[in-house]
C-alpha cells in the first residue's frame, strides 16, 4: 500500500524524546516547549509563538482574543476542514460561509467585498449584517492546502469594515504571500502539527502573533489562567491547552527538517502536475505568481472520481476525497452563506487527495501516475 501522507521521523526525534524521558520533563513545562516556540517564530518571522495542544485549540483561543463573542458572526471559507467552523461555534458565534475562487480554491475576496458593501452596515463603528442585525467581528481565511489567500485584499477589507483577521494557517507552514510568511497578515494566526501536516508533533498546534500582549494573554489562558508560578490562584477562565514537552521535543526535531520537507512537497506536486494535466478534464489548484506554496497536500479535480477511487484502491494506493463543504454538514446547514456556493461544491465533488508523504519514492509517484493514466485510457 502506498500511504496517503505519513509522518517523516527521520531526524532527531528519538534523541530529543529520550532526553525528555531521561530527565522526567514530559509535561507542559520544559526546555523543548520554549525551544519549539522560538524556532517556529523564527521560521515564520513572527515575533511570538505559543505552543498549544492542537490547531483547533489554537483557533479557539485566537478567536477568543480577537473579541469574538456570543451571537457574533465570523466570515470564513465554505471549503475547509470542519475544525475552522467548529472553533467559531465554541464561542457561541456563527460562521458566514463564503464561496471560494474556482481556480485557487481560496476565499473569494471579490464576492466578500460585494457582500460587505451591499449586505452590511456600520453601527457605532462596528460592521453589522443588515438582515440578521448581528455583528460581524472577524474574518477567518483558510490557506487551503498550503496555497495562500489574497491577503492584501483581505487586509484592505478588514481595515475598511473594522474586522479582525485571524489566519487559519494550519496547512501553510512554509508558505509565503508576497515573500511574507503565512501568519504575518492578521492579528493572530494558527498552525497545526497533526500527524498529516508538513511537520508533526503527533497532535499539537501553535498561535502566531506580532502583538506581545496577545501572546502573553494566549499563554496565560492556555495554562489554566494560573496567575502565580507557586500557588494556585487563577484570575480568569483558563484552558488546559498547552503543548507538552515530550511532543515539543518531536517538534524541534521536525523543524530542523522543515526546509527539506517543503522542498520535497513542492517537488512531488511538480511531478504530479506535469503528468496529470495531460488528462482531459483534470484540473489542478492554481498558485499565483505572488504565492510560494508549501504544497502541503496534493489535490486534483478528477472526472469520474468515484470510479477512480475504486480503481486506485484496487491498486493498493491510499487516497481520500476532499472535505465536504461546511454548509452541507448538519450543524452548519442553517448558517448564513454568500452566493450559491457552487465553486466549493464542485471542488469538493471532484477533489481527490493523492499520496504525497515527504518520504514517498519516485517509483511510488510513478506508480500512482501510471495507475491514473491507465484508468483514463481504458
């Protein structure tokens, strides 16, 4: 079986984890947590990084610190992993689901501009949705599959309508927009280190920000809002969201290999693109000239996708369909959305994830390509 996307643990992971075990520093304090945060901040060129237990908890805290409150609305992609929308619901707010561009698969900024102009109004310095009379507090753009959203347009809209940007950069560690790393365009940003991400800590995430006060508040809230290092006085509603030292140790080892991982992912995407674009009806994600994508997960749009899935499974090639649009999931079915969401639906219906582990061999890539070509030639 050629796996879809598996961790590459070929560096110092065992050495650093053993150090944690040998020294008994395995919990939420320890030198590797601090080291991991510093390395991620340096790599992303952000001032502060706060390690947390998952990308989802990073989203929760970031939206909380962005001032999202009960009954607020948050604009986000309709095509994304469900955690993005779930985090909005955690705060008893609701998403406004925005359709995506048909080529880049990122949030449609032209559609967003039209919506804010026609369907929203300013009251006391805040943006409100005219029909529901609810405040729109933030924009939560997702950098889908490592490609990046049109952040310059989003920043312009956010400034015009007094909206806070929180970037869901879970998939875009290593990606740049106008030579600026993901996570530097909004008030805060989030990363994920799940097992299938470009680097992994098994489970884990990171909050990025250039605001010192927000960084300190994030670290405080994610450590149960404990106000003293000695006694147990908690001055706010806190959360047990901190990343543990033993997983941070894995993260340090992974960051050491990150440049090679990005290079590998981009090379894999290039090999797929060269061959799959020869097939009639197959479409790939467009990467604009101003974007450097980490090509985290390789997805192409295939006609006759369901039959292709069966064919590749018979060939012992692990594949997976792209996410179901958020508006088609029961808990979000009654939420606000903009346009008919046709682009998200089409990309979802045709999108298929192909094997792209950083450890995949040329022979395995060639087998996947050959199997797909055979399917469309018969």
